[in-house]
């Protein structure tokens, strides 16, 4: 099998157009039923804020791979100068079950998450074209940095001002100077949120805090899932998109609270298949916001792992391990 770590993935690179195309291929498998994805269990012990999650899946089509992601999320690690998330993906031959790859880095999860977001932004821009979009963001850890890098790499000519809020100092040195000059760090989440055409939550918030209406027609990318108070519901009632209802409607997410407290039901939401492959957005008035709520799907992790394993093997990158 091949063993890959963070340096190997960086050596392969992050071609965002290709990684977004991987997500779109998986969504076609979701539409055709060529996938298996059990509900993921959460392992918690001692501190309930910490969890280790098992995410198994099979993806058919040209990807045709089974595997599992085992990801730990320990929010307190930030105060220890340790990464919040640690992740290992194991890929298996779908015909024989033999292990084929181990990818030992949370970077793969960051790439997957940002690529799913990228597929949604791409579709949104197709339906609601503008000459320029204002992007707002709360949270600038590894997930936030991956999202900003993806968005500016993909749409540097269409994203104008970027307003970024994080209570910690934001390190922008990883971005090209041409991108840094358009980023404004702000002192309040309201300054990043109000007026944003594209708004992303990339925080480790445990309690919701956003209680103001979004800009009309905005795309709200609720990556961290626990930032919006129920006040948002009247403004997004017709435009709620989830990756998988059974996954996202639990673990004290914004969607679970809207379900328990406001009566939101599965049939009142839309899926990634509806958004990326259907004509649902054609029926949504242009002033209605769209709110995407992704819990994270194992099928995307398995597919992204397959993509990087194949790229690494072709380029002779990584470490081959004997059976």
C-alpha cells in the first residue's frame, strides 16, 4: 500500500478545479445510488467537547473505492498549540477489501471540505451571476485558510473585498500578495456578515451567536454548523440545503435546533443533488438566501483519498509499504 502524509499531499499540490470536479463526480454517484454510507458514530470520553468520528463509505462509478476516515476533533488543542483535528483515511480495494492506501493528515479533510464548498459556490454563481461578490468569513483556522485559498484561487477575478473576523490574529502570509491586499480584517463578526454575498462560518463555536438577517440573495456556507441562532430561520426557510439530513440533524447543530425548536423537517430542505444537478435554484426567488449546512460525508473523503493516492502513485510520491 501507499502511505501519504501532509508533505506528500503538498508535493502533489491542490488543484482546486480538479478537487471540485471530484466532488461533482461523487454527487453524480449519490444521484444514481452508487454509494454506501452508514451513519457515522461519535466516540466521546471524559471531556464531551472532544470526539473521534468513524466515517466509512463506498463510492462507485469511476472512483470505485471503499474506505474509512478516522478523525479526532479536540477543540482545546488550539490552546496547547496543537492542531484541533487529526485524521487518517484508509482506502480498500472495492473488489477484494485489501488495504491500498493510508493517508495520515488532516489536510485531506480540509481539502475535501473546501472542495465541497467550492462546488456549491460554483453552482451558486452560475445561477446568480454578478460582476463582483463580497466574501465574509468568521474563523481563520486550517479550515478557514483552506476555504479562502480555494475561493480566491478559483474566482480571484470575481471576488472583490474579503472581510475576515477572527478573535485571534489572522496570518495571511500563506496567500499571494495580490490576494492579501483585498482582505480586510474586522473587529466584529457583524462587519464580516452584513453585506456579504458569500458568507462562511469556519469557527469552533459551541454556541450560536449570529442573530441578524443576511443580505438578500446571499449564499450562507455554514461550515462549522453551530454559529446561527434560530433568528436566521425566517430568512432562509425556503433555501436550506444539507449534505445528509440524518447526519446533520444531530449533535446540537443549527439544523437540529431548527428541527426541534422551529419545526424544520427533512422534506423542507434540499440536497446537494438538488443543488448541483437539479433545477431547484431556478424556482427560488433571487432575493431568497441559500444556506448550505454540511456535516461532512464520508463518500467525499474516500473519493478525495482515491484522487490523491492515484496522483501520488503516478508521480512516484509517498512511501510504498510492503504487505
